[in-house]
């Protein structure tokens, strides 16, 4: 079998997608010459097209709004941006400009949230959903955020031990979520 990378692309994606255009030998993304970027900055190259972030967030919000209306769903939908997909400030600020919430997965993420709060990019109304394994520093940082008054910080617990550790670190009542992995047997 003599499979090429283009075969994988062809079977995985419809290519080129609407954002991409071929102009002779040059691949363009939203009229940005990608070859020119590679020649200027080298390869491999990763770049983020900020308008696409807002476009995708708004698309997801629209899909959920339609589904909620169609099925007369009584709950609400809250889009949460997962910080582990990108910690870059300019990306987080773009995402937050869409009236969304944040999902964290590490101690470092809480530091980012606190800095964005200082800048007014995150408010007391922003949900901060704390997923991920809760190592000591992550527990401390979650505690600090909640103790500072961010009541919409919601740790998602995996087990009773995490709940006990959070209870020791947090000096007030706090909200929790419970992670339920459907493929695992519950440990509660």
C-alpha cells in the first residue's frame, strides 16, 4: 500500500474548505497567503485567525438556540471556552468578547482567570468551570478564586477526596459539579 498524506486529508476532510482557496501554487486562508507566512516565519507554522473564533462561537450558540426552541427545552445553554485549547491572551480576549464562560483544567488556568478579572474581561457573572485532576496547587488556586468572591467558580469533582480537599481550601459555601463518566462504574 502506497498511502500518501493527501489520501488521509481527502478521506478526513472536504478539502479545500470554504476558508481555503488555491491561487496557482499558493494556498490562501481568508486571502492570507500561507506560503508567504511560511517563507517569512518558517515551518511548521501555527497561526490563529481571530474572526474565526467568534464566528464558531456564534455558530454553536445559534445551533443550541434553535435546538432549545425546537424541543421546547426549559434549561439554558452556556458556552464555555476551554482554556487548554489556547492560553494566549489575544485568543481568550476574542473568545470572551462573545459573552461566554471559561473552563479550566489546571492551576495555571486560574492565574489566567484572575488576570483577566483584573482587566475586566471576566466578571463575577462569568462561570469558571474547573475540570481536570485537582493537584494541590489547583485546589489552592480554586480556593483563592472562590474565597476572593467569585461565586460562579464551579469545581467539577471526580471523587469524595477532591470534595474534602476543596472544603479545606474554601472558606465559604461553594457550588460543585459532578463528573460522571458514562463508560465508568460510579465510585460514589
